[in-house]
């Protein structure tokens, strides 16, 4: 049962990750080029913030379930 939830979460993540390049490929390319100019530290901070946001959303969803 748990593996189904994990695979569903991964599948949903891939769908959401694919929306932006599908809808607006030009803006996505500009974004990727901008990411190349960022330092590794800045990218790590962005990654940390995104993980924390995901964690907070998960906690909120589980508190209402």
C-alpha cells in the first residue's frame, strides 16, 4: 500500500514538473539559463526553502486528515 502512495506522489511530481516546459518552453529555457548563473550556495538555499515549504504543506494536510 505504501509503495502505491510513493509512486503516485512521484508521478504527480513529474506531471507538475512537466507543465511549465510544456506550456511555456521559452520562459523555461530562460529560467534554466538564469539558474546556471546562480552560485551553488544560492541553489542550495532555494532547495532548502522548497523542501521546508513541502514539509509544512505535508504537515498541514496531515493535521486536517
